[in-house]
C-alpha cells in the first residue's frame, strides 16, 4: 500500500471520530441542560448561554480536526520525508 492511502484512512478516522465525539458530547450536554432547566426554571437563561458557548467550543474543536485532516490530505508534510527515506534506502543498496 502507498502512503497516500494511509493518509486518506487517517483523515477519514480523524473526521469520523471527531464528528462522533462532538455529537455524543453535545447530546449529553443538551440532556443535562434540559434536566437542570426542568429542576430550576429560573436559571434557564444563564444555563442556555453557557450551553450555547460550550456547543460552539465543541464544534470548533471538531472543525479544527476537519481542517487538519484536509490539510494532511492536500499538503502532507510527511510525504517528502518518506520519499527521502525511500531514496536513501534505495541508494544504500
């Protein structure tokens, strides 16, 4: 297998696992928000602003992961090092 196939596999894992983690985290946080709002309705406005702030941070972490994965697929910095290592190993024979 070539190195680029492993890069595609790694990018897919980064995006897929990042999306799964973000969805699970937002789902748990949303359920806890609804539980706390049902227990203390007077705190709903404060909790809502904090919840939306955390949703933005969780989504930002996922989007950063997507950006890194796409960066690796388009401009992989490791391909030059691997090609140099292969050329050095081939030249040593």
